[in-house]
C-alpha cells in the first residue's frame, strides 16, 4: 500500500520526471514555510493595529482598524489554501501569501480615503481584472513576450531583492537615523557595526548555512535556520536582548526566541467576507479607477517577475524560455488576489521566498501542499512558530539571493539595448523595494532603446502597450494631483 501511495504521488506531481524525491519536496516545502512564515506576523503590523489609540494605528476614513489577531488568522488561512491550490493546479513549488508592497499601498494610500471593507473591495476588483486578463490570454501572452535576457535580469533582480530583504530584516543593513541630512541613506548595523545580539545570530547563521550549501549538505538551508534558532534561544536566555517593538533597535525584529506561555489557540476568522464595493461612491470614480489600475499593474508584473525568476531557478523553464502551463499558474495567482481582498488580508500572490525551498530541492506542487498545510496549522500554533526570529531565517534569503545571481551569465551585455534595461531591472528592484518598479524601468528603457536604434520591429507589440502602461504607472502621483 505504501508503494502504491508513493507511485500515485509521483504520477500526480511528476516528482521523478523533474528529478526530485518526496523527501526533497517535503523538506523544500518546510524551508519555504520557515522563510516566509513571517508574513503572518508582518501583515497584521502593516494593515492592522493593536488598538485605535496607538499612535501608529492604521485607520480608515472613519477611524476603524483591523485587529491584529484577526488579520493574522486570516493571513495564515488564505496563504495556506491558495498555496495548496497552486500546488495542485499548477504543480510548481511556488508558495502564495499576502503581497508585500500591495498591503502597504492599501493601508497607507487607499484605506484612509474610505472604509476598510471598501478598500478590500477594490482589492477584489483588482483580482477580478487580473483573472479577466488571464482568461482572455492577455497575461500569458505578455509573459511569453518578454525577451529571454530581460527574464534573466528579472531573476537576478529578485535575487538581489530578497537578499536585501534578509539583510534589512536581520538588522545587518539599516536606515540611518539622519538619512535626510546625509548622502548615505543606509549603513551597516548601528553606527557602522552589527552592534546587536540578534544581528550576530544572523551573521553566525549565514556562515553556517553558507558552509553547508558549499559542502552540498542535504537540508543545508533548513539546518541553517534551525541552528540559528537554537543559537538565538540560548543567546536570548543569557543576554535578554528583548523584542524590538520599534523602540529597541538592538532587539529582535520579528519573532521572539523564547518558549511561549501558550502553544495552541483558536483563530479568530471574523474578517472573512467583510468586504464592500462602495468605494466607487465613496471617492470619485476616476480615483477608484486609478487605485485599481495601480493595484493591477503592481499585482500583474510582481507575479510575472516572481514566476519567471522562480521558474528559472527551479529549472522548469523550457528551451524557448517559457514556463509550461503558465496560464494555470497565473489563474490561481489571480484567485489569490480575490481571496485576499475577500478575507481582508490584501492581495495574495506568489512569493519570492519560495526560492529557498527550490534551493532545498523542491520542484513540484507537493512542496506547496506541505507549505500550505503548515500555514493552516499556523492559525492554531502562532505562538510556537513565532519562536523562530527573522534573524535566524534571513540567512536563507541571502544565500538564495546569491544562488539566483547565477542567472546573470545569460544576459548579453555586449548589446547595450539589452544591457541597460537589464541593469535597470536588476538594480531598481532592490533600490525601490519593488519588483514591479524594476520590471517597469526595464521594459520602458528596452522599448525606447530598441526604437531609437532601428530595432523596433524586434519588439513584441504587447511590450509597447505594457511600456506605455508603466509610464502611466510611474506618473500616477502627478495624474492624481492633476485630477484632484
């Protein structure tokens, strides 16, 4: 019976066909969860608040907030369900969760002009538009129209982006307190030194993980994360660094390395379905349309960039530079946007942190099933998984970023009409903390350079449309000011 079960799994997920094993898939799924589980903690802090009286509370037009515990439970549930669905339908190890960047846009720009349910209603509309683009084939055609060199640049840019996320989350790189008065916006640790025990955990974890990866040890990344967590627990018991909470720069940023008082708790899912489409009457229709346009463009190209990078890293891109069954992947991603809005967690999308599980050997949707089940379980075990501090998980992101840099060898830098767009794609992503911004800069510069050098015929017609859309995207601020 066990052999039959394994064979059924193998046939359904094509595990052997992709050169993997069930063990690698399970291990990869676990690593992916560990490296992106922070979103269950971070998303509530971005779109939710502990109390309306908090100075930094994220309030809507009427002063209402989204309770942190409710956002956390809904975030874990939607991430789990959508990740499993993606694995079953698209059969790729690309996990899903609330998209960073979009949630900030919703909390900081959209919600203050309307109610939270109305803001999430616009997120749902964004998802429906994305689904329409998938069903009509537009999203797939755009995906396939991107030149191979730019796809490689997208993968490299994502690698640098996730490495920067790891460095910043671990406190190794920090914004300078007087950044407005100095030409140097960021620096090493505190005062040019790592200067904190949590950041030391990151450094030690990075060294351990790097050595294990270099020696090709199976489970290297997972072992590195677990070793960092154990070290953090022991260290915190001795030095009592405490949590950061925005006031203690030498404390732990996300997750606290100490055994919790409570391990299991029932999730509060009150936010599910709390959505309204009254935004179109709350604000001018053109303003609501611009909000949706910005959400769609960000969602659209964040996903295309992420899937491209992950597909290349997993080795599932075909000889023509395309991802097989990409339409299925994009369709489920569109559903994630709808589900995220309907659950008040903001749009869900494919996560670049999935690269950590891919680096661990994941190649199929079975890894997603493992990751998704862990997310669902996280609804009940939130206090337990928060024991893993981000400083212990961040080394995985830096190592994966280094591995993804290998894609740069596939870019023809001898052709400047590709070299500059590829360069802008690579650097704008981490420098602006946005995958969509990097892709937009690359696309616009690619179209312009090709046009003025007599190579316009080689540009796919859709890229002209996309480049024009990005010009509007980058000019949303002035447009809003002009119509306001």
